[in-house]
């Protein structure tokens, strides 16, 4: 009985250090460089070992694309980490990280071109150290180890891009030019349209009489419903006055509140006035 308990304790004690020593790593890591326009299979392709970096630097030209693939693992289990990125660092200590696109099964991928690199790396004369960094929450230790060295090859005839746009500093002053406010047309055009509108009134009155308008009913209408008729006509005149003020001096925000109020009054009084007219029509007086 005691021997069995001691054996179980020994097995448990031997398992605890193994669990505590679990750390992140990777497998099936490859780095390849493909040149634009080259055929399938052309270019460099190397296997990356987590225990030692590549012996020779990986060259990246102007038209090249570096592709990095790996499978992230926690211990021996493929898993998606919280962070996985490629860390580039030059001899001066300047570094930049490029996150890998990782799936739930731990498959990670990264594509890199010279356009993604900062200007300081493009001007580097020595190869740049490239480290793989993989880590996540939990007790498992993170992985941070050298993978390879990156040698940036540029065409000597092409100048380096300007660095002014990549640095913080004072920018030139911006002068905003706003569109000028809307203006009324010339007075001559306004008077011409007013004259045409006034000239149409006699024509409208003649057509009204020709169609059988009965002005004798005005006293009866104002006697039966004086307030609705008077308020309705006054609201119409007030609307015309509001439109005139909007045309001459008011803006839209000044015009809308009184126009809505007068419009509501015209609607209510107009419905009452039309009810009075309908009553005389039903009585046979029209």
C-alpha cells in the first residue's frame, strides 16, 4: 500500500516539471523568396530549424516577395498563440515587427516585400537579423529565437525614397477656401419675374369668372365661417411674405420655423373653410 502510494507520488512529481517546462515553438517552418514573373518553383526555399538559424542570409530584391510559413506549437500541440510575429533588427538597434496571420490550427503565414520595410532597413549595408517571436497567455514560456538574416538588395541606379514623409514634424499650413454664400439673382431678373407673375393675375381672374365663379356668395361665406376664411387667406399672404423674406435676407434656418407654423395654420383653417363651402354645395346654393 505504501509502495503504491510512493510510486504514484514519484510519477506525479516527474510529470510536474514536464508540464512546467512547456513552452511555445514551431515546426514545418519554411522561408522562400519568389521573384515577380518567375516560374513556379523558382527562387530560394529553405527549412528553418528552431534550434539554429540559417547559415546564409536570405536575399530580398526589389521585385521579390518573402514568404514565411510555419506551424505554431505549445509543447507538441499545434495551437494558435496570442502573438506571433517576425522581428527585424539592424545593427543600430532599430527594430520592427511584422505579425503573422495565424489560423486556429496554428498554421501561420507572412508575406514581405521591400515596400513594407522602413527606409533605414533599405539603406542598411549589413544583413538584418530576423527573429521569430511566439507567445500567449498561460504558463507556457514564449519563444524568441533567431531564424535567419535578411539581406536587402537594391538597384544602385535607383535612389532611396525620401524620408521626409516618414518623419514627424511640422507640416505646411493649410489654407481652407470655403465656397461663398449663395446670392440672389440681379434685381432686373427679379423684377422681370415679378412683372410676369402680376400680369398673370388678370388672366387668372378672367378664367375664374369664365368658369362660373359666384362672387355673390362671399358675404354668406364670411357670415357663416368668418374666422376660417379670414385666417386661411391671411395664412396664404403670410406664406408669401415669408418666401419674400427668404429670397431677400433670411436663410433656410430662419425661414423654416415660421413657414411650418403658418403652414399648419393654413391647413387647419383651410379644412374648416372647405367644410363651409361643402355645406353650401350640399344645400344647393352653389
